[in-house]
C-alpha cells in the first residue's frame, strides 16, 4: 500500500492521468461525432451537386422543359421523372434533343458522367422518381437467361423484334435495336418508359425479372444463326423481301429458260421433219 501511495504522489502521476483522460475523451468524440461529420459532408456534397445540376439544366434543358422543369409545348414536365430517366436520356445522347419530332434520335453524348449525375440529382430533388439502378441489378446471370427469354418474347418482342433488332411503329416512330444498348440503359428504359415505351415499375416486372430480360438480350447477341443466313434477324420483313426480290427473279429466269429451250426444241423438230420429208421426196 505504501508503494502504491508513493506512486500516486509522484509528480508525473497527474500528467499521466490527464493524458489518459484526454485520450478517452478524444476516442468518444470521434466515435459519436464522425458519422455526423460524414453526414454533413455528404449533405454539402449533395447540395453542391444539385446546384451544379441546376446550372446545367438552365443552360441546356430549360428552353424545352421550362425554367423549373414544369414542362412546355416543346417538352414534358420533368417533376417526378426521377434520376433514372435523366441518366438514360442524357447518357444515351437523346437529350438535349437536336430538334423535336416523332422520334428523338440517339446521338453522341454531350456530357461527362459526373455532369449527368448532377443533372439527375437536381431533377430528383424536384419530386423524386425512379433512382439510378445499382450495377448489381443489371449484371448478366446465365441462370436467368431461360426465364428472360420467356419474359422478352411475351413482353418486348412485339415492338423490339424477337431478337431485339427493333421494329417500326406508327406515325414515324420505331422501337430501337437493343443489339448495342448497354445493360444499364435497358434497365433504366424499363423503369422509366422513354418515348413510346410503357414503363415497367418493380410492381409490374420485378428487379430479378428485369435482370433476366437483360441476361437474355445480352446472351442473344452472340448466338449463331442455326437456320442459315440471319437476314438481319428481322423476321418476316427481311425474309419476305428476300423471297420477292431474289425468289421471283429466279422464277422469271427459270421460266425464260424453259421457254427458250422449248422454242429451240420445237424448231429442231420442225427442221428434222422437213429434212425427213425432203429426203423421202428425193428418193421417189
């Protein structure tokens, strides 16, 4: 006990206790305040992204969609469309549109992904909507290809063709080809329903089913044409054109060949008959 009492009275004991107390207090401060600080930093970063996105929107989109995204005669309202819709339209080059029309044409992308994310954050802040999907949702899964084929044929092939090659719609519109579309854009298109396409929220087609459809589309791109020439995999359109163009020409040529050979054979028979008649008369 005397030894312990002596150590407590040591001149450095107070400093050791103070150092331990400060270390303990610092640990508690870091444990309780760090998440709040991170949240504050995140909030500041998000606010900055929204501000940047608003500036980009005002210079590139407001002339058609309105100063506050309320819409106009040139473009629909974007309030409630969500970040996924912005990411799809801008990252595929469809927006900003070059000119209005029945179908907005795909073109080169004008913005970086960071700028697209900022515009998406601004539109999302106006009223929510479908969020940009996580990458795990549109990864190709070989185990889902069969299910994806069934879903694609019953839900998508009426417009996009059984092989995803696209097809014509009414009034100058068309369903685009999916042979080069990246999986993220396909998922976002199903979520948001761009232009003539109906939207398929998770309550209609679940995330797993969306992933199955994407797995089928991507897998189909590498499938060989077991039946011979694919003719663009456009189905009856290209096949009918091929039959009418090449098949009909072949039939006409064959008919001409038959007629020519029939005429030639008839002439030869007549000549032989005349020759035979002349020879017989000469003998008499």
